[in-house]
């Protein structure tokens, strides 16, 4: 077993690394700009996944608890994870040209996930790109009390993954410079409450339990949950961002190409692998992951990996409040 790191965040005095990398990549390979732009076909995948998840929930409406649990783990988690990736595509306005249409599609994509998270994700994720590792602005970072509470034991990290959705919500008060409530969040919450009520009335409580379990497994105690470990947890410091080039990209809309995404955010999922193909000299030397399952097990059992395994920095470029307002605009 590898030697444990001190239980403290790594700190950098450098700026967020991807802006300069992006400039260098585009200078060397200006043809990558041709990969940028929306991909409307993504909306078809949204419709198929939302309809499929609701149909499965309906089919399971009278099923025993073990069938709900097994189906959520084996099928539902993959569907919800895919929906999260497509929410991410909408966040970067990579489905339609209109930001308003992308924001509206996000709300629809959110339906089977149950938690009203699309509107807040749109806001906080764009700020994460601009202020990666900034302890006051990056919602992707665990809070200090969260990291201390979980520690580096198997049971602590398993508990954190199982309740990742709740810990994400509890990070919001830390981001005091970021306005939280707006009309899109209120719309998101209202639509989700209406969907939950309609699902309970028409499909029954077991269908809701299936969708709830699918949502938890999609981002938590499941090999798919390793995606959040893969993206920025320090397994090869000082490298801050890592890609995954394994087979699950086929069912995860290429979300594993995370370095490529941070470098050129305007490239949609359909063309992200092409970024690496066109600029191999920028990516072949970087550490990357081949298996989410192997990383998931390493995170759980290796005390050298914990919520502290992140690069942090202070300050940033610009006013975080202004950036938040700009990020959350739908038009």
C-alpha cells in the first residue's frame, strides 16, 4: 500500500492551469477550433434517457426492494450518470446555440434525477472552470470540515460516496461570493416537485425509490462514482486534472476526456476524442486512468487518497460574484 499523504490540501501559487494550456494548444493546432460548437443530436439522447428511466420506474412500480436495488445499481445508475453528462453539455451550451434553450433542456434532463440540481450545476460548474481549486469559489472542492470528517478510512470514504449528493448540497454556504437563488433555480425546484408529485400519484412510491437509488449510485458508491475522483484528485501531483480513456466512455458520452474538456470547453462530447488525436504532444505525457473500477477501489482502500487529495489556490481572476452572475445567465 502506498504511503499516506498528510491530511491537508495541496496548495499551489500558480494560476488555474488550463487557460494557458488552451492558448498553447490552439496556437499549435488552430484546426481544433473547427471542433467547437453545438451538437443538437444530444437532445435526442436526452429524450431517450429520460423516457427510458421513467419507463423502467413504471415497470418496477410493484417490484420487491431487492429488484429496485439491483436494477438501480446495474441499469439506473448508468442512465442517471448519462443524464448528468448531458446536463453538463447543456451547461456549456453545447446542444443548441441559444443559452436559454440549453438551460431549459437542462431542467427537462434533470427530471428522473429527482434532486433539483441542474440550475445550480450550471452556475457552479462554469465557475469551477474559471476558478479551479479556489477555496472560496470552486464547488467541486470539499469543505475543510467535510474533508476532516471523512478522513482517509474505508468506512469514511464509503459513507461520503453514498451520501455525495448531500455533501454537495452542504458546500453551498461556503460559496458566499456566489449568488444562489435565481429564477432558474426556482423553476428547477418547482418542476422537480411537480414531477415527484406526479410520479408518486401515477407510478407509486416504489418507482420513486428506484429513481432515488439510481441517482445516488450514479454519483456515489458505484464504479461510476470514480468519475469525480478521476477528474481532479491528485494521483500524480502536481498534475491537477486527469482524463479517463476506458471503455465506459461509450456509455458516458466521452466525459472521461476531462483534460481535453477543460482545455477546450466549447468542444462537444461527440468530438472530444478528436482533441487528443489532433494534439497528442499535449496529452500523451499526462497521467490518465484506464479503469474507473480500479480507481474506485483504490480510493476506498488506499489511505493515501482522501478528500484532501486536491490542489487548492487562493484568489482568482476577476470578481467571483460577477462571474457567477454571468455564468448563470440563460440569455
